[in-house]
């Protein structure tokens, strides 16, 4: 018997997908193949897929089995209050980075800020700040023109107009002074075993020389010249890099240096203020 009802496909597929979220991911792919919401799956478990719908599900399920992240298969990922398009040119935005957004919003509460987001990727940080503060002036940079194209498309998709996008390395395309510079730069060492789990994401968004610290060092070194007095630098980093990043901030003359945690309770970012 050919397995082609929703319920049968759910049950069979579960046996063949090694993922913590297998059930949810299968439901999302099934719902997408039939062009319905996941609620439909529970209401009509005996729905029989057409040959075309079955082919689409099988194709995308096979990709998922090979390890392609669901966000790349769907072409989108929810982040903050946004739906962001993603492709293989950009890092899939992580929930941990929402904690960085929260910190910038807390620091800038009630302020009229000019902010730079360095290495914007999909635009996750810059666009989240923009949607919360349409009055802020926000500039987003990335060295990869393909990333910048994704970020610009995401601004359009989310009807955000105030973010200016600039191509170039870190602060190099910027002029003038900022109240806050924020970045989630590459910070993984090139021999980190976790990289095998991230093989579908762009290496240029993940890996930095000098045991993952090279880009963090560069950004801390350059940022002071682009900050107003009392301006803030906010950097995401690896959960074991907190002490080193705090030391970098202090060596560069920043004060009020502290680190914050992500949703998993791990140290995930550090901040410092130009004195
Ligand atoms: C970890 S990803 C972060 C993407 C996005 N900000 C986020 O939080 O999801 C790092 C980003 O930095 C960019 N990048 C790498 N080297 C860069 C450089 N020298 N100057 C500017 N951007 C760079 C990459 O292209 C990538 O988009």
C-alpha cells in the first residue's frame, strides 16, 4: 500500500528523521506541501496527498534528512517580531541574538539613537531595532553583497524604510558618530567540532581566526573612534568568550563593562560604554 495520508506520512516520517523537533518539522513540511496550516493536519488526518503534493513533501523531507536546516528549506525564519527570508548566503538568525536586541533596546530606552549593526546578515538585529524604534537612524553593514541583498529584501518585506545598508568590512563604510554599535560577528574557532553541525551555513558568517576572537578584537579596537562619549558597544560572542571579550573592552578603555546571558542561561554578549 502506498503511504499517502497525512497521518500515515507523519507516522512513517517520524521513524526516519533524527531531530529534536522531528514531529513539528514534519508537520510544517506536510502543511507546506498541501498549502494548509498545521491545524489542518489534526483536523483531517485521513487527507490523501496528490502525487504533486507527495513529491514536494518527499523532496523537502529528504533535504531535511540530509541535514539541511528547516529555515533554508522554507526560505524563512521568525526573529523578534519579523519574518525574515533566509538563504544559504546568510546565517539563520538565532533566538540567542534576540537577547542582544533586548539589551540594545534596554540601553536605548527613551533615547533618539543613531545605531550601527555590523555584519547584519539577514538584517536580524538592525530590522528588529528599526521596527521597535522607527525614529532611530540605523545603518547596517556587511562584507558580503549577497547578505546585504537578503537584508535589504527583508527590510522591504517588513515595510521598514529607515535602515541604510552599506557594503564593506566592519566600520569601514561608516561615517560620523554613533550612540550604539552592535554586532554579532563570526566567533567560532576554525577547529571547533560544532562546525560539522553548521555545514549548510556560510563559513564567513561563523568562523574567525585567532581561536574565534579575531573579528571581536577588530571591532572592539575600531569602535571607540565611531562612538559618541557614553556611547555603547554591544557584542554577541561565544558562551566561553565572556572573560576574554570583557578584557578586550577594558583594554580599549570602555567602562561599565558587563556580560549578559541568552535564553539558555549561557553568557552570550558583552557591553561596554565609551567614557
Ligand atoms: C554571525 S553572522 C550574523 C548575522 C546577523 N547579524 C545575525 O545576528 O543573525 C556574521 C555576519 O558578519 C558578516 N561579516 C563577516 N566578516 C565581515 C567583515 N569583515 N565585515 C562586515 N561583515 C562581516 C558575515 O557576512 C555575516 O553576515
